[in-house]
């Protein structure tokens, strides 16, 4: 009788441990809202970084003619082999409106980015 009781307790603890999970209060951030195209780019350079706000990889690119302005493209379709921080790339794609994330510093602009072409930069 005592052995069956211990088995029951062990099975109950295993069941409870498997059903308890940390509640994910972060909304699904990897989904891109590709509704309003802002602009298209062709053969521009950027750097891949993991963006803490969107919790996914993004392409950071300086805006020509400025000292500190940045476009942050939260990438919708980044190939697995490009998911490495600091990787310099050349890419083409479409930037879409993104109001889900706010700039961390003045001069930043967030967009969703759908890539049509991506290559490792010759600078790497």
C-alpha cells in the first residue's frame, strides 16, 4: 500500500512539473504586419543585430546624410544562416510601417522588413 502511494505522489509531481510553465506575457512579436509599404530598397548595406525590444533579429542601417539616424528593420524572413550578431550584409527588400515598437534613442525608426535578396557584405 505504501509503495503505491509513493508511486502516486511521484506521478503527480511529474504531472504538475510538466503542466507548470512560465506565462508568456509578451505578445507574438515574430509576426510581421505587412500592410503598409513605406519604401523599397535595393542593394543597401546593414548589420544584423538581435533587437531586445522585438525579441528577434533586425537589420540596422545608418541613414545616408545623417550622423546618427538609423533604420531598424525587424526582419520577417531572415534565413537561419544569417542569424548572427554583427554580420554585415547587403540586402534588398521592402520596409513596412511598424508602430509596435518605439525608438530607444532619437533618430531611430522601426519598420518591418521583408527581404527579397540578402548577401554577406564584402566588408566581412
